[in-house]
């Protein structure tokens, strides 16, 4: 148990460090104004147009770092700062979210797999740990009847959430790759602006990597608690 808390604490610390570094990077590159003078919204519209995507709407959404692509209603949702600002960070985020729209339009397999798991994970992720704990209380650690089956069901649910975290990695890295390739090939940014965009997206991707590692560590711990006690 102590080892588990040390591991989770270490992962939480790394997550905090990566998250804070990401915020600093975005603040830094938010000061690098684009030579072409385009806002994040205009960059997004341009990238969608260049890829022949005409059925996706670019809209502004409240909050900070709330940017995302919604495949259900085909909208690129940009936080207010990204939507209106004209800097390297805004260009990077806008292009990244449009990268997801391009994935959707081209039926990118990893995005399709992640979308398939969304309804499952949305239901199971919040209750998995409670099922495991409840099952263990009922005797699951000793492999006893109903308690074990309840705990095992919880581990299976947690497994779906962990799988989702790892499937998210290629989706996010590929979206960033598409974004950076487009920014460079279309000469949307200067070399210095490109370096800022690349660095910002690199740190954004690392947040997903840390989250996936944390999800795996949590799954392995609880799986050991449930299955490790069986004869």
C-alpha cells in the first residue's frame, strides 16, 4: 500500500510539473505575435478550408485551455483567448484542434476507436473504483463469491478507461503532427513562430502521456488487490 501511494504521489507530482510547464509555455508563446496577423479562429478556418472540410464550424467556448473538437456536431471549439488572439500559441492550438477534424474527415482509425469507447468510459469510469472497493469489502480479495465478481467487474471497467487513455495518445500526437505539418508547409508561421508552436504542442501531448501512465499504474494496483489474493 505504501508503495502504491508513493507511485501515485510521484505521478501526481510529475503531472503537476508538466501541467505548470504547459501553462508557462503557452503564456510565453502567447507573447509571440504572428507575422501574418491571423487570429486562432482564422487559422482554424484556413486549415479546414485547405483540407476541403466545409461542414465543420469554428466557435468560441468559455474558459482557458478548454479547446476541443466535437465530432458529434462537427465543431472546433476554441477557448476565448485562442479564438481571438493572434500569436504562436493560439495558432498551434487552433491547428491542433483542426487536426482532429481532419482525422474525423479521413476516418482515422485511432480516432474511431476512441469515439467508440467514449459512451462506455463515460458510464464506467466514475463507478469502477467504487465497485472494486465494494467487492473487496464483500470478500473479493480472498476470491469469495459475489464480492470477487463485483471487484472483477470494477477492474474490467477501469481497464476500459485505461485503454481509452492509451488510445488517446496516438490521436493527440497525430493531430499535433498534422497541425505542425500544415503550419510549416503552408508557410503560416515564421521559423521562430513554428518553434514556439511545436514546443507548446509537445508539452500539451505530455499531459496525455502522464495521464495514461497514471491510469495504468492505478489499474495494475487494483488488479493486484483483486486477483493477487486468489489461490
